[in-house]
C-alpha cells in the first residue's frame, strides 16, 4: 500500500483508507475525531481568553489577589 503523504487529495486519501483493514480504519476515525475535538476545545479556550482579556485589564476585583503574589506566606500551625 502507498504511504499516505501530505499533499494527497481528499479522494486519494479516501481510496487509500478504504484499502485498509477495518481495524486500521477505525483507528484513523478515532484519531481524526480526537483531532477535531482538540482543535475545537483550543478554539473555545482561545476565544474565551480573548473575550476576558479586557475584563482582567479593567476590573481590579478580578486581579485583586494578584497583589499577594509577592507577599511572604507563612503557614499557621
């Protein structure tokens, strides 16, 4: 079987995938689904962080505890 390489056309990929045994096709399907989920999660996180960025710049209540980052911390016993 020909090695699947970057730059193959969609129909060429489908033909090559159809030639694989069922177990290998299922693995490909799982990997593609995982890739799509990861890409969508990344997009959601990126969009949310962009939307909240101005809030963190302008709302001091959201960053009030950041002032404590440089304070010494001592555990009470």
